[in-house]
């Protein structure tokens, strides 16, 4: 891989300087998370202009001095990174041509960046990895595991054996039982899901803008999906292709072409330039440019070439278009198609390929939703945080189950309950602070010696740290365990388990053996064990028998789930907030153009700069029924933009736009 130089930007520079000043990490996080991802030199301007930065203590020490020092680090290199997709190859050993080093991730990278590699004459290739394909692979694994379970009527083992490559480490790939390429096209159920925009988690078509575009177009074919994928790219958006296409699609504007010569090029896309091939064909047909020159126009649009090339090609285009009889307005309109669109658009082959993969993944979600969403949560490759996909599973009628030391694997898994309902089991990987060594020990011990019988049994068999056992208990990972013989008539609550753990630790039981194993030692033999059959009363058992503590309330459970799992399994964060006539998000399609008020839980947000150098924000929220997006234009963002950093529960008031977005007018914090 090719190395890259990570340089100081606003957040990074302030964070590094604050560390030197000894500012506590929590305070550093609270300060820097409000800073934008901009160069350090723009930090003071951002603090003045962005509403989320106005309350920062920039005039108080030590922050005043920290900011002054950080400004001197603008664009200074911090460390070597890895180019996201750059790979270099050579006919001779690379060590003779460029210095190499091994990155923290174990990847061998060059110590020169991509520009120096090109100057050396080496071949640089961009091999872009798509984490969406990881999701696809995991989904197919889950589906095949479920099919084996149904066919054999018993669960698959926790650890599956597989052949290993000659290196003794790399597993050999197994042939697929499901042919991903044989997924039927035009499946009615899949087309219905796509047209309704129910595509959260689906490769390339899960963002709010994409789902809104699919709904507006009622997209049901691969060609329509390809158009939707290409039309929301920055180049098409800057030219206005999206708005123009939708108007013509709905019959609100007649089909028209800048010139009759463009009809064969733009006829399939309702007279709108959408694909890069169309851009080059326009340049070739109207401007009499060669294909090489048309490609150079594309390169000048993204500043890959100089101003001289741009001026020469623009002059040649205008001259040729004038000879064809195009008016000045027609020439300008045609050139705008070429110039504004060319730089950041999709070629048709790219869009069609993405549409094909997206359709197949939508098929998996439609017909195997539990397995698909389990893969989505495990891969962490989506547009949203994993908590959004957990809520999506609930909306698809899939039960979500807490992590369990007896049933969970490392990753998320799909299960079938006794009632036949499909369920999503949270994986042990989701528990914050649980070490990979502990997870491995749980899975290995459970496979070798069977399920855990009680908390005492778990403590005897698995080495675990104090904070880990507390997290496991609080998030409900022991809820479905049985009780020890001494508590057979009473199912222990989570508070009682915490007391039992502390009493066992105080008496030298459980904690001693776990700590000893964690350091590779064998605990000393004892005549008395946790399962002693002696008639002498156990002080731990006697104490627990006398104190019965109530279970956590549902609100307490949700709080611990948010803290430890970062997902809500037992309910939704909005369940405890009173409603006062607010509409539900799934009612928005029937309220286009109307002013509405909703409650929402913030999933994510992003800043966008406007053409006049002002700022706006897109905020994605959800309620118990669906996901929706609110657009805060500059004036509204200036008043309410800081709220997303203060709370995640909001009441939103705004007008429903034709694409399903809400043009925000007012935001209120429901709970901080």
C-alpha cells in the first residue's frame, strides 16, 4: 500500500495541544467534538460562525492559549497513514526503489506518498475496498447457517471447522451453497421494498437522499436504480439534474432538449444529463471535440489539468457549436452540462454495476431480513450507527434479544424462537469494555464444557475482570441463566447478581480463581467450593437469601443498554416521552407540503456549505416507526444547530418537502 502524510487539522491540532497542557481527556472530547473538520487556520472563524461552537470557553485559560498554539501547527505533519486504496507494484523489489515500513495494522506501506511514487515512475493503482461486500458475505453466511439449521433441525456448532491454507493460518474459502448471481431479477417483493425506500442497510441506496429519490421515482427496475444512483452525485446536483428529472418524470415540465442534436444522447434520461458518457458525447457532438479532448474537459473540471487547457477547449466548443447553429443561450446551456457535471459524476457502467449489487442485497433483505440485518450490525459498514439497524430490525417485525453468555456469538446472529419468530441476537462484540480475550474464553469454554448454569459457574470457568462482569450483568447477558441450587426457587435479578458478585469477591471466591487464570496461574486447591455439599451454611448464600432486590425498571435497563451496548434492545428512547399530537414519521408521505411536528431521536448529522459560504445542516432522526431527515437551512441552523450536540431527543417542526425531507423551522430539546 502507499503511505500518506496525516497533517494537523482543527480537531487534531487542538486535541494534541490540549494533551500537552494536561487537560482531562473527557474535557478534550467535549471541546473538540464541536469543532468542524477544517484546516487549523479557519478554526477561529468557525468558532465565531458555527452555533455549536459559540458556547465553547475560547476566552478562558487554558483554551485561549491552546488555540493560539494550535494555529501554529496548521498543516504540520503528525504521522504516517495509509492511502485508502493506493497500491504500488514494480518489476523489481520495492526495497530498491522506495523505503518501506510496516504500519500499525500490519500492512507494509511506502514511506513516500502517492505524488512521490508517481514521480519515481512506479505504477500506482487504486483498488477501492467496499465494506458493503463484507456485509453481503456475512449475510450469505448467516442465510446458509439458517438453512442448515432448518434442514438438520439442530443448531450449527459455535466453532465450525474449515480447511486451512498451507501457511497454517489463512482459512480456505468454502464453496457457496447460495448462488448470489442466480438471484431472480424483477422480484415483485424486492421491487416493492426498493420503490418504498425501505432500503436501510442496502449497498449505496440507504442514505436519506437516496431513499427519498427511490420513493419519488417509484424505482422498480435496474435502469431506474442506476439513474437514481447517478443523479444524486455532486456533479448532477450542481447542474440541477435531480430537480429537472423529477419534474419531467411527474409531468410537471415538458420534455425538451437544448438542441435537437442532443436528442439521441439524452432521450433515455428525459433530456437530462446524468452519466459521464453523455457528457463526453455532448462535447464530441456539439463541440466537435475528440474523445481524448472530451476526457480532458472532465479532468479540467476537477482541476486535474491547467487553465490553459480549459480555455482552449471552451473556445473550440463555442466555435463548433456556433457553426451548428446553436444560439448563445444554447451554447452556454450545453457547456454547463459538460463543465459542471463532468467532474463528479458516475459513468453508466459504474451506476449499473452498483444498481445490480444494490438490487441483490435488497433481495437478501427482503427475503432474509434477520440474517441480512445481523450481517449489517456485525460489519459496521453502513451509513448509520449500528443502533439504527437494531431499530430497523424491530420495524421489520424481528425480535431483538439481549447479548447472552449462553447464546451469543462474537458477532450478531439470527435466531428462531420457540414461537417460530425470527430474532436478532446482539453479539458479545457489542458490549463496551469486553476484551477479545474474554469473548474468546466464553465461546471456547461454552463449546468445550456446555452452557453456563449460573453466575457462580461462569466465574469458575471464565477469567474475567471486575468491569467486564459488571457490564455483562448490567446489560442482561446473564438474564437467561438458571440459578444455583441454593436459589432454585428464586430467579435472581440483576441487582442481586451484582451483590452476589461483590460478596463472592469479598469472600475470595470466584474473583480469585478468575484473576489467577487471567495471569496464567492455577488457583490453589480448596476443600470448600461454590458448590460445596457441606451442611454448613454458606455466608454468601445466607446473605443473598435474606436480601431480595427488585429488578431494574425498564427505563434503567434502557439507560444501561445505551451506556454499555450503545443500542436499545428493551425499548426505544422515546418510549418514556409524552406525546402531544405529534405525527409519526411513517405518516409523512401523506402530508407533503404541510407543516408538521414530530418527535425524534437523532441518529446522525452532517454539515454542508452553501454557495454563498454559509452553513446548513442535515439531521437524520428516527421514531419508533421510521427514519426521516430534517434540513436546517442557514438561518434555522444558526438558531438551532447547537442542539444536536446537547441532546438526542428532539421535537421538530417544519414543512414536508416533495422528496420526503422536512424543511426545518424549529427544534426543541425534549430531554438533555
